[in-house]
C-alpha cells in the first residue's frame, strides 16, 4: 500500500515538471525574434525615444530615417552633430542627375560697394554666405540638406540684427503708428535627403531681408 502511494506521488511530480517545462518553452518562443525575416524592424534608440532606422522597402532594402536633424528649431543649421554623411554620399552615387542642379550662389563681397551698411536703412541686416546641412522646408519639416566637399549648395542670406525692435530714424514719426524690424523669408530650392535615404529636391525657407513694418495703433489723441 505504501509503495503504491509513493508511485502515485512520483508520477504526479513528474507530470508537474513536464507541464512547467512546457510552459517555460512557450514563453521563450514568444520572445524569439526572427532576424532573417524581411519584415524586421531594425531600430536603435539613440536618445531613448526616437528610432534611427526602420525597414521599409523590402525590394531595395532601403532604410527610412526617422531621426530628426539636430537644428535647435532654427530655420537652418550649418553644423549638424548627427549629419549622416555616409548615407548622403550613397545617395549622391545613385543619383547622377544631381549635377544638373545648380543651386550654388556666389559668395558675398566682404566690402560693400555702395555706402556704409551700418548707417543705411531703417533696419540693420547682417548678410552672409551659408552652406546649410539642415533646414526647414515649406511644410515645416526639418530635413537634411545634401552638402559635401564635392557637392556644395551654398546661398546668400540676410538676417535681422535686432528683430522685433523699433526701426531706426523714423521711430515715433507719427502719432498713432509704431514701427518694428521684421525678418522676411524666401523659398530656396535645394537637394535634400528623403525619408528613405534618397536624394530629392524640396523648397526651404531661408532668411532674405530685414524690413521695417509700420502698424496703426489707433491712438485716441490722433486728431485732437
């Protein structure tokens, strides 16, 4: 009788071990990632919240860049810490027609030809020649601009030195009005990096001039 009870207990223990082993194997199988699958998402979390690459095109094995350029929310940046130079060079090699796009401006003459820029004009603007590596397009998206030693996209821009301040000389020129220096922008066509790592053209907002804006304030004492 005792022997029979021991056999029953032994059988129960063995069955319990088999069940636990099977459940453990199921959990391990659920966590397995098949890296050979074409639908695999190849992700690297650089700052803890954004993916660098995501597998998108199964035929061409192109990666989609989801890491935004580090431009501090500015219209353009010449120095971009995370600029993907290897992807840019690869895009240039596969896009020979880029040589047909001439978006390079002539650098500015450091010496003004007419008068003194510091004393002329109602609003002082600072002109310079830039070679941007990131810029904001017409849709408000910041994209990488293709700029390498071999392929340069430079342009002349003008930024307000004292934006949102009263215009010079005519400030207070008439009761009921106020003046303010404002930054004006224009769209420039540039070759940029698409979300699939390919070269494409897009329109980008660039500072063009510093202008004086006059507003009517509606002063009550205007006609008294």
